[in-house]
């Protein structure tokens, strides 16, 4: 059996996985989406369907950005494979960019539940999708469906992002990990990416693998790249597509 649980990141929702789900299901994968419920979709915390320890069983947690810190820790603990897409252990780097990024995040925080909220979220999503485009009409519609409870989760999760300083709780040392970094990510600083690789290398029994994707931003949108990631989780080697970190 092979199954996926996917967790979106801050200010996202489970709709971002629609193409991923279609591609994986066509190859016989079971797929579930976790959902924080910032917008019109209700919060949802799925569990693995198959919990035995058979050798052929694959439980793959796919996490985007803050999603690795938002996913249920029991789900993460029981995963056989983890895919970290433009993710992090510590978001705010300790170097010269520290103050600038911290101030920008605090400005985003103060915009929540104010007349500036929609403009802030619009700017964030456009930046997160660069260099690829985004459906502005759908985005604008979603921005009108944020509930009071969704705003509270946005604030709490942004606080979690600001305070992040270690690997996600529940990440097993024996799990196989793939780091996916976009070369044109306008959200994650390079130092943050380096820190994640360093922390994983210290924590894991097996070195993490890494893919660097060209012409992709913070969100992964290209079908060929989704298929490349699927290829890794379906193979224990995939030496032709990944390099040791």
C-alpha cells in the first residue's frame, strides 16, 4: 500500500494540491489533504489509513513551507518518507537579513484583521507564486472568505513561523527525506535553506536527498516537477534525479 498526506503552508489551503492528487492517484496512490481552515474550507486533520510496518508500505508526508510544522506530529512520526517543499527549520536567518525579515513579518501580523489584510495577503501570494503566474480572480474571491477563526489561525501560525528555530516535532531520525528547493523562491532566504539541510544532516540516520528546481517559486506549479517528486517517492534510489545534500 502507498499513501500520501499533504499539508499546505501559511495562508494556503488544500486546493493547491489538486494537480498533485490527480497525478499520484493515477499511479495507485491514496491521497489525503490536511487543512488549516484559514478560508472557506473547514479544518481537517487526516490520519494514515495503513499503520502496519510492512516493508512495501509507504506513508509519505508532503509538506509545503510551514506545513512541516503544521502537520499532525503523529502523522509525521509514522511517515516512512517526508518531502519538504521550500520548507525550513528556522525561518528567520541569524545573519544580516534577520532584522529586515523580522520587521516584514511583524508588519504582516499587524495587517491581519484590519483594512490592510486583503492587500497584505494578495502581495504575499503573488510573491509566493513568482516567477509563475497566479489566478488573481480566484485569489481575490478567496480573500473574502476568511473567517474570524481563520484569522486567529493565521495569527497563531505566523507566530509559529516567526518563532521557528528547530526541525518539526515528530520527525523521525530513520525517515527518508527529500528536500525540494526552488531556485527562484522569493519567500525563503538562502541561509534558511542551508540551515534546514544542516539540521536534517545532523538529525537523520540517512542523509537527506535534495532537488533544486529551476523556474519555480515558493509554490511548485509545473507538472513535470510534480512527477519528478513522485518518481523519488516511488524509488528508493532515483540516483539520476537527486544528489546527496
